[in-house]
C-alpha cells in the first residue's frame, strides 16, 4: 500500500490507522506548500489535487475518513471497527460528528486566517466559526466525561479521527473550556502508535518556528 500524504493535513488520520494496524506501507510526501498536489503526475492520481490518497493494488481511494474506514474493515482482527451493528452505527455517528459538526468550523477558520488570499479573508467568519464550534463541542465533552473511548471499551477508528480533529481545535485555542475533550485528546496521543501532533508536523514543513 502507498499513502500519499502531507504531514499537517488530514493525512494524519489514515497514517494513524495504518500505524495502529501495524500494516507496512510506503509513504509519498506531497508538498502542498510547493504545489506538488497540482502537478500533472499527482492529478492523474487524484484530479481534486488533495491528500491523502491511498493506493492498495488497483484501488485508488481518497478522503481521510473513507480511507480510515476501509483500512479498519480490511483488517477486522484488529477490532478498530465493531462487528455489532449498533456499536458500528455509533462509530459512524461519531465519525460524522467529528467531520461535520466539529471540523467544518475549523476549516472555515483555517480558510479565513491562512488559506485564502488576504483580500478574501473575512474576520467575521472566524468569529462565527469559533462560535459554531463552541456551541456543539460540549456534546462531545459531556459524552467523554465518563468514557475512555468514544465508543465501547477499546479504541476504534472514530477515536483516531476525533482525536486529530480535537488537536486541530486545540491549535486554534478552542479546547480551553472543554477539559474532558482535552484530556481525551492527550490520552489518545500518548498511545504508542500515535502519529505526530499537528504542531510537530507544521514545524517539520517549516510552517511554524522550531
């Protein structure tokens, strides 16, 4: 298998799953800073010009959560996805919660602080997005107030996706009023197979001072 990735991005999610699964894979770094995602060679792999991309034989799969689910299902003996229908539904629920309710405000913040050209940035959008995150994150904070994992009694793919999303939120100062989420995120990143944190990945690519 080959994972096309760029360290600070959502590529961290499938990398985390691969590391937890202890599955051998090759890594291809796609330097978004230098526009490598827009060269003709990469666009043949993913016309959207985005990472991550997983290649497994003749399968070319994009979208970090889809890749993470695929890997979890391919190696069922690792139990990253429950076999019980109700528990599996809970995993899917929290995957969607992480990538819609929590991630979308974070993406808006990123676009209006770093990604858009300065003339297109709208400061009010940042304030609105922060408010949207804070309004919904309490649901997850309460859920994790008495739980070690988001579903069941062991780590699932939902934990890796959620923990990465919370690390992203932490980088923009949005976890200060959610002690259970912060503690959960720290526990997840203390796992032996956890990937690097976002801030470490940013330092690696020279996006923040070392």
